[in-house]
C-alpha cells in the first residue's frame, strides 16, 4: 500500500525592513512590514544618550547582541489569557530574574506600569537569560 498525505502549512511571516532615512518611512507602508528599523536614527539617538549617560551604549550592545549576557525579548499576551496588572507582572517577573522593560500595545510603548493592564495582543518586552513563553512568564502567578 502507498499512503499519501498532504500537509497544509501556514507560515507566519514577520518581515522587518531597514529604512536609512526617516523621510522614506512612508514608502514602506504598502509592503506590510511588521516593523521598520531606522538604523541611522537609532545610532544618532544612542550617540546623544552616551554623551549624557556614559555606559549606556555598552548596555545596549549587550542587550541586543543575542550572544553576550542577557538579551531583550518580547512575548505576546495570547488570546484568551486573563488580563494581569502590569505592575504585578513586573514584580512577579523580578523574582524569576526576568526584568520587564515595557508593555507594547499596538504602537504605544508603556514603561510605567502602575494602573496598566497587560491584555491579549499586548507584547511584554523583557530582559532575561532566554526567551519565555507566556505560560512560563506567568506560571504560578
């Protein structure tokens, strides 16, 4: 006997583009990019930040290296997850050596958590030794 199986695979494509000049950012609108990285703007901002706050550049290098020290990660609050107070989530994560940096809601970045609720669709941005699923982040909480 010969058995044939047809597998249907759906790919979740996350496209990221680099835009060298902010004035061209609008040209990416039709491409459905999930994110647009403005490298020159980030570099310029980091230069100014380093002038005022020495050492920040080194911290950013480590957090974004994916190979040295802890790394920045983000995990989506999944559909059906119970909403949780963001300040309580941040406090719970600290106990697990996970530092919550921000709550990203659509295009809004929330860094002050009191009075905010992490809800389905939000992304929790954190610094940790490795990436965690939502279940791992909230287990036992």
